[in-house]
C-alpha cells in the first residue's frame, strides 16, 4: 500500500514478508542501449528494469531479526553495481556487479553466517514496485522531449498550447482549495519564458467586444496625448501587454471610416489663394517645422456640416438633459479664430458649440470644428470658406433640424469672436475707422464722450437693405441677428489691458523715466507677483519690446501689480485704483449673478476714473495731474461701457462668459502644435500621408466617437503579488 510520490514510503508484502521502503532517490532508467534487466529466473520469471542513481532504505523483520539497510544501484561503464550498506550509520557495505540477489545474500551471510536462508534481490531492492516504475517512466518521457529550440514553429505552438491547457486545469483544481465557490476565481492570462522566448497566454472565450473596447480606450489616450505613432511603437516594444501599434492603427482607421459615414469630411477648394504676406502681429507659434508644414497646406481646407454634428450629438444632449425634446430649441454659437504661425500665414478655425451645454462651454473638446484652413483672415477668403456654413445655417434657421424621431428643432444662432474676425464676418470697418462700432452709430470723435449714451441701434435687416456707415461689405452670416453677435469678454480684458499698460509705458517715456532703473523695478515687481516678464531692445533701434503675457498673467497684473515702484505715491494710488477697478469689472463681466444695471453704473464710474481731468494750471503748486484723455479711449472700452450691459441683460440666461473664445483659441493652438508635425501623420509616408488639416478633422470625429460611446480612459489597477520562492 502506497501513495507514492505523495509519500516517499512504500510498504509491500513480498512472499509473506512485509517490507518497508523509504525512497531516498528514485533513480531513472538509462537509455535503451544501456538499460539492464533482472534475471528471468527470479520473481515468477518476470524481468524488471534496473534503474541508475537509485538509493532506498529497506527494513523487514522484528526484534533481533529486524533488518535495516540501504540499497543503492549505480551504473559504472554501462554495468549496474548493486550495493547494500548496513551497520551503525551504514558504514559497512557489500557490492555485486552480477545481481541484486547476490548482493542481498552476501549481506545476509555477514549478518547470519552459515544460514541456509536466501533473499530475493528484487524484493530487497524494491525493483518490482509499480509506483516507482510509473514515476520513472513519466520522467523518462519528459526527458525524451526535444529541446524547445529544436522544435518547428507549429510544434512550439502546440506544446505551449497543451501546457497552458494543463495549467488551466491545475488552476481550477487549486482554486477550489483557496476560494469559496461564490468567489468565481478566473484565470485570465499568464506570462512565462521558455529559452528566453516570452509567451503570454489568455484563457477563456475571446471577447471581441471587450477587446475592441480596450483598443478604443488605448486609441483615445493616444489621441489625447497626443502620442506619435513612432513613439507608441517604441513604447509597445518595451511593454508587451500594450496593444501592438498596428492594432491601434487599424482601430483608428476603423473609427475614421465609421465616423466618416456619419460626419463626412469634405474638401473645400480655395482657388486663387494669394501669396503669403508678412503679418505685423507677433507670431503665436515660431517652430520652423510647423511653419513649413502649414505653408505646404495653403489651398486646402476641410469642412464638416453642422447638421451632421448636431444629429450625432443630439442623443447625448437629450440624455444629459441639456436640451428638452418637449421644448425643441437649440442655441448654437458660431466662433472663429486665426492663429499666427510664423510671420507669413495664419491657421483659421471656425467652430460651433451648444450654448445650452453650460457645464462644458469652457472645454475646447465641446467646440466642434466646422471649417479649418491655413491662410489669411480677409473678407474675400472667408467669404468662400463660410459660404457652405451660411447656406446650411440659413436652412437650419428657416426649416429647423429634423432628428431621427421626426422632431423638428428650432435653431437660434449666435456669433462670438475677437473684434477683427467679427468685423470681417460683418463686412465692417477696421476698429480705427471713423465709424468703428458694429452695434451703434458712434463716431471716433465721440468715442471718449462720457456723457453720450450709446445703445445697440442697428439691425441685421437694416444692414442688408441699407447699410449704415461703416458697413462696407455684405455680412457673411446674415441669418444671425446683430444682437446675437456678442463680443468676447476675454478679448475685451486683453485689449483694454494692452491699452492700460501702453499708457503706463508712454507716461514713463514722456517723463524720461523709462530707463534701466525703471525697467529693473518693473521686472522685480513682476517677479514678486510670479510673472515671467522681460524687456529687450530691438536690434539696430532705440525701441524696447517686452514679453506678451497670456490672459491668466494679465489678470494677475491687474489684481496685484503695485505702480508705486515707478510712480509717486499719489499718482500710483490713482493708477492702482484704475487697474483694480477694471479687474473687478472683468470678474463681474463673467458673472451671471451681476445685475446689468449695476454693471452699467460700475462701468461708467470706471470710465469717469479713466478720464479723470487735470486740475489747476501746469507747473503751479495747485496743479493736480489727472489720468487720461478722451482720445485715449479705445473701441473695446466703448463696448465695455455702452454695450456690454445690454448684452448681459439680453443673454443673462447664458452669461457673457458663455461667449468666451478662450476654448476656441486653445483648440486652435493645440491643433496646430500637435498635428503640423511629420510624426503625427497617419503613416507619414506615400499614399497614406494625409494633410494635417484632415488629420485634425479625423481626430475631431474620433473625439466625438469616444464621447458618445463613453470610451473609458483607464482600467482598475491589479494588485501585484511577487512570489519569491516557488514550492517544489
């Protein structure tokens, strides 16, 4: 009776004698040309295989007749040598090269001289144990397996597959010992190495849907990165668990094709595109590689229909209760932005956003690109670009949007952008013209008249039939009411800040105080409020330039810069008050809670402060210096004081911050920076190389796909367990 190999003790009855064997080394069967067998005369004429490197402890008998010996077999020059060790610590021994029986009886003669008894070598050496024979044969078959590197590829795959099948069985059996049946432990995958070749096995039925979801999640993260194709390929080479780059490419291509059926990307032909002319404004992007790439794509424009975008996002808007099918109205805002790329060309984007989606208005991903082209911001080019938008928007305003359920949605259009872009769309004068205001008839001569009351007095119908002064060309989006052309609160702050800063520097220059000491004091104050700022002198001139600050930094200056560092205390107090009051105005401008009438009073008080007059005679003791003159008032200040309160009252449902163009500018900047690089092309070579314009629009389609599908961007992290020592 035995449980070998679970237990190394075997008990056998051999010819009426009970033998107990303790297996020390079970040994192995040598190759067939060396393997020897016991004599056929012993043990019922049955021959047994003789193992090599074999060692056991055998005991039998009782009392003084008890025997405890060690029996070993080792092949020497292909001949098995049978050895029996006995006595204290098994120091004595006998050997035989003839048979196990001769060794056993030689031992017996030493223990009991002249005895007539005989021992069976097969029984003493336990050579007839079926358990030992089975285990040796199993291991022999294992040793007979070909080394892995000598197998064919198909056999390698077959062997690994069978190995994993056995692992799955062992997992199921072992899991039952450690987990409750309700825990449902599942073997998902394992990784192992055979002769430095790595394998990763997955278990269970392949779930194509889950695999696609995982690939889409990786594609989404790569898009958002953005991670270039070559970079991801290198990353995937280091981390085998990541999907292969070709898998991501195929997933991206599949999504592109699927989305192109839903939101097609059309090519607009920009004929007779003028040669690039120098741009006087500071470039937003100076990277020569990007500039070169943008210039290559002049003459190419991409277009996505507003209707297609709206129909695609409509179910999500309804599901999130942004819009209500029982009151089918969609408030749609159109915006435009031109990004200076180098000093030769702009990258122009036209977008739409759902004003009702208040929670996402300030996220660039929710401003959907309609038109995209590299070129210039001029009326003639925009007229060709906006024509398909104008026709489509006009149809939507007149006939509404019919969804898949037959509901007809009313479309209320709005427009918001910086002043320059809006003036082009309205066919209006430049802001330095005599008639500078798109909404009223105020002239340049009256711009600083704080007693004049200006209101929105024009209408789009009036402009179309009999254009007032300043409207030199036909508006490009005539279906949008003029009161729905809302100025961008961000640009109001930026441009008024620029004017206030310019007036400060002009005053220092007029008083001959714009010197190294004054500049050093300004730089120190900027550092105090954590603003990165510098002055530098333009080469070959006496002119000084300075760092162009972003919106957030300009807000910090409005709130914190102390002009006492460069002006006398009384003068600095007045300028500080002007800047702080404007900062308060800007915050109120963005708030939906502010009362428009209160804001109007506050804005007029600020203008009064700006126009603080001089008192007394110059160069006398009673002279008190004021601030600025009426001619220093800018069109943006005019809008701030006279028209913003009206817009706030008319559009209080959304608030002026809903018309901010910051997300559009961010989208334009990010697109240009990320996609106008060779590494971001879809393949980057030959027939698969696409214009970056269309790469951007495909990216936008994929973003919509991920948003509507609810594609995840992270998985729960598994708990890592390291088993340092494996049980044998």
